[in-house]
C-alpha cells in the first residue's frame, strides 16, 4: 500500500510539472508582441528541411583538432559561435551557424568586430539565434543579416516541445541549441563533434580548438573563467544534460538517431560512434 501511495504521488507530481511547463510555454508565447510572433512564423520553412539527411552538429571542443573535418565538405553541418576561426572554412562553410549566448550580442566594438569577421569568413552560412537579444542586435548593427537569419524564442526549463514557430525550452548551452535545430529540421542521423564536455574535470579552464580568447576582452582567459562555486558548475552542467535528455526524448519519438562522434569527452547521453567509421564504404 505504501509503495502504491508513493507511486501515485510521483505520478501526480510528474503530471503537475508537465501541465505547469505547458502553461508557462503557452503564456510565454501569448506574451510576445505580434511582430515577434510573425518573426517566429517564418521558422516553418525550417521544419523537416533536411528530413532523413545525415547531419553533423559541431561545437568547439579541442577534440576537433584530432579529427579530419575535410570529410564534411559535402555534408549538412551545424556549427556554433567561433567555428569560423577553424582553417577548414577555407575548404567548406557550415550550412548553419548557431549562436545563443547573450554575451555574443553585447553592444561593444569587440562584439561588432566578431560579427564582421564572421560574416566575411563564412558569408554563405545561415544564422540561427535567439529572438530576445539576437534580433534587436542585428536590426541595429547588421540589418543586412536578418534575411539570412532565423530567430528562436525560448522560455525556460527543459521540456519535450520543439516547435520553433512557438516558444521552446531554454537552452543552457549553444551545443543543445544547435542540436535542437537539427532535430527540428528532421536531420537523421545526427552526429555530434567537439562535444568534449569536460567542464567539471577542469573547472575554470576555457578550452576550444582555437587558441586565444573568443572576443578579445581583457577579462577573458583560457586558464581562468569566472565562477562562484563548484556547486554552481555542477548545477549548470545538470541543466545542460536535462536539455539533452529532453531532446533525446523528442528525437526518439520522431525516429531520429543521434550519435556522439566526438574523440573522447564525457557526454554519455547518446551512443558513441567512431568518426572515421561514418565514412567507410560498405
């Protein structure tokens, strides 16, 4: 009887959380202005755009230095943030460039230069970013970018909704944001690269495939990132992994396979596959 009682309480709690998230999502969308809803409606052209096409989602972990990215020249690719600094862009440009960090849209000359350099280096890449701060920044600084940019609205905690014409779960990292876009476009299978995710092994160390800082700010350092406590880092990683599990649930329901092809790293939400084996002829 006691076991049944606890099971019922757990079931009731899960159901109430589901309803609360659904209400929060609906409210967040209804609170958007009409022009912002119109911007989101445009995302319908992305739905299943690459249905059943194999795709690579690439983030900026140092493991990228170990992998032969020339193999991706004719593939659909989702890259993030500073991937344009990789020498491979002289050979091919990512299909999409994802940016979701608010810091990347500060009103600062160094940020402006970052975007200028990005546009010059990978002019053919479609940009996917967050509506709240990305649209206002581009409208003010780079209005010519808007036609080749899609904006996504996020509202809060991870859940199993992925309709980019409405509001979706908040993403703890651009790595989850990029994966969400690939799922929405129907990509299948999806391979992950550069997902080293060793944040808790080396807290305070900002590691990428490129050397130096991302934007050139004085406070940036490869050896020291500002964090208040190890517990904060743990909670941050927990939220990111909740993003991944929610996205995996969505992908599973849609029959989409996701594989981690990163060389090493700690991400264990998705099954592993050897990068080179993807390209072997059978």
